[in-house]
C-alpha cells in the first residue's frame, strides 16, 4: 500500500448517535396523577406483539439471518457494511451496538422513525402485523390541560465491570506473552493481515493496542475489546467481546503535545497499514481509526488545531462518512482533507 491509497478496509458498523430512547421501558413514572383520556392497552396483547419482534422487523424490510442463538442483520438505521444489529435469544429484544440502541418491538418502531410516541408505536406494530388492538380509554377521551411531567432520567457514565476489565487485561497479557515468547500465532496474524512483526509490535503500544482473545487477534480500546473473527466463512467479521468504542483506536496518540497531523482511518487494520507505510514516522504525526464509519461528535475536540487527513473507504458509505466527519472537524481542525482533496 502506498501512502496515498488506502488498503483493503475493515468494516465495522459505524457509529451513529442513538436515535431514540426505549420510552416504554426506561422512563420513570410520571409525576402527574393519571388523567381522564389516558390511553392504555391490554397487557396480554402488548406481550403478544413483543413476542413477534422478528416478524415485525422482516415486515419492515430488515433481512434477518441466524447467527448462533441470535438473529442478526445490517442495521436499519445507519450505513452498515457488516451485521451489527441483533435480535437477542429471547426473541423479544434487539439492539445495535454502534447506535447505542436496545429495546423491544415498540422501541424499534420509534427508533426507526415509524412512530413518535408509545401509543403510535403500538398502533404501528399492530397494523404492520395485521392485528387489531383497540386501546382502552378511561373516561372521556380528552387531552389533559397539563401534560404529565416525566422525571428526568439521570445520566449514567459507561463503566466496565471488574470482570470485563479483567478480560481486557488478559488479552493484553496474552499478546505480550505470545509476542515475546515466540508464539507462532503472531506470525500467523502477521501473514494473514499482511503486516510485519515490527508493525504489530509498534501498533500494540499504549492503552489502545492489540491483544489476543479466543485464540486470535483483538483490538483494545480504553473501554472495549473488539475481536476479529479469523474464519472467512464466519457469520460476523467483528465482535465486541467487551464494552464499546468511547474514543478512536490509538486516541492516546492524539494527546501527545507534539502531534500536528492526524490520519483518521476507517478501521484498525487501515491504521496499521498506514503505520507500516511510514506515515507515523515522527512525534508530530498520529494515525488513529474509528470503528468503521462511525464517528462520535464527542471525539471532534481531540483533533482541534491539527491537520486532519480522512482515510475512509472510497465506497458510498465511506465517502458519506468522510463528508460528515469533515463537517464536524472543520470548525476545530487547522485543516481537513480527504487524501489529496483539501476541503477546508
């Protein structure tokens, strides 16, 4: 790979913002007393609809397929190159990790923009499945003069459990032992991905680096462990074993005072390819990656004052992500370019 042409890209499902809260499950009790005209539905009917979540998704055009005990699909909300959306084994809940979404069939209806309230979601699901589910209205159907006030849901910071933190530490230790102990798995990883041992050694530096879990390579984030499935016929190319990406991969490099230029890649192996090509050959350059095309607006300040080069795929999702990220970074970065095309 040359320094001006991206290698074959790793595709994880990007990162997109959470589109809707699971209102019917997560809201606190309303502080206002019940009022006349409040819509309610038969609990048994609601439970019956929840159990038909896979059927509802398929009716909405989501192509589900079996993957172990789960059903998986490409996310219906964000541009997804690999299945990152899953229906959980109980068949009544689903989620998309990059979108930070999890909920039941009614939450999905709101998340996909088919409804804006829980009653609308119930009616949408029922209509889609061809079910008549009348609501039971107490008293006269009039709108309350003052809508109920929902108690605010406190923000809870994402924290790894001690067990999950131990998994990350074990992956780091397994990598160190294998690398310095001459384990042949390092050579197999290098050959499989087309990297030298020196590139692997360099890329494993720092808090965000490389590890070994389940017998193969994984990418370590400060709050996550992303495993690369070595089986080319596997149903899922990447699996988050622990946590999620709260920062770009190798983000600690961006905090070095001397760094003036940052290359942002679409996937960890792309970043390693640029490292092997010699683009991070001094203290003034950082090569980092997002987990696929996802990029959180909260990451933008990390690139403030830097010359940023976006190295996303040349396909439609990659170019769409480049445009979105460039718009986010333009007010903060010294400059933003997409390979050779300076846009700001």
